C-alpha cells in the first residue's frame, strides 16, 4: 500500500501545471512516514525531501532526524541534496533571531 499511495501522490504532482505547489505538503507527509516506517521508506522520504522548496529547512531536518532515530543510515549524496538548499535561502533572506539579523 505504501508504494501505491506514494506513487499516486507523486504522479498527481507531475500531472499538474504547477507541481511545486504540492512539495510542502508532500514533505510534511514524508516526515510522518519517516516517523512511522523510516527503515522501509527511507528512499521515498529522501526523494520527497529533495524536491524544491523555500522556508522548509526545519521540515527537512526533522524528517532526517526521524530517519536517523529509526536506525536508518543516511547516504551522504542524498542527504546533501536534502540539506543544501536550506543555507541558500537563509543567505538570501537572512535569519532574524532574538531581534538580531544574521546574514
């Protein structure tokens, strides 16, 4: 069932004129899947997390953390594809923390 549901969601995404509008929700679902079945779903989770997105750095990190807690080893290249976009967004927009602006 897991494969058919994920295939259906990803197929629907590719058929749409604006496929990126699904990315944030898919990443939220991927985080839940990582929590519930990280060992058997790591490839699917990593593929979904690598989709383009903005302001989703915490979602990406949370899903990676869930995969690690489930005992899954994270391949370096796939993990870098997931986490590399996060610092780029922060460099462009900066990060406001405790009333301080960091670039």
